[in-house]
C-alpha cells in the first residue's frame, strides 16, 4: 500500500510541475460565458451553483435569467440583497411570444463598476 501512495504522489507532483510550467507565462485574465439550455430541470441549479462559487472567490460575475412571466425569484433576491457588489443580475421577461424586454438591472453593481443602467 505504501508504494502505491508514493507512486500516486510522484505522478501528481509531475502533473503539477507540468501545469506550473505551462501557467508560468500566462498573465492574461479572460472572461467566461456559460449558457445553460435544454429541456427539463437543473439549469438554474447549475448556473447559481457556479455563481455562488464565483462570489465565494471574490470574482465579478453576472446573471442573465430568461423567465416566463414576471414573478419574483428567490435567486435574484439573495444575490441582490447580499452580493450586489460582486454580481449583477439582469432578468429578461417574456412579454409576447418571441419578444423579450429587460425587467430590471442591479444598479449598485453597475454604479460601482462605472457602467450605465439600462431601462
């Protein structure tokens, strides 16, 4: 058992060394856009799980949520009340088939980061 653990540790160290060498000259931060689509459940859970991970690492993030109707969502309330400095939230509401409009945007995040609020 001891030799297996030692081999595993050596293998992981080799992988880490290769990764560190590759990352040594990387100095550009890039953004990432993730779009969750499809039938069934799990899209919002996956998206808000990712947002909470970003927030916990003090990363700037934004949510664009497309919803049917104009009901209030708990996810929006939690983010706006507790994390508006890190995460902006835009909610698109379906008004007519195929037509979308912006319901509201988080203004605190936009003001903090020098962006204009759209109406």
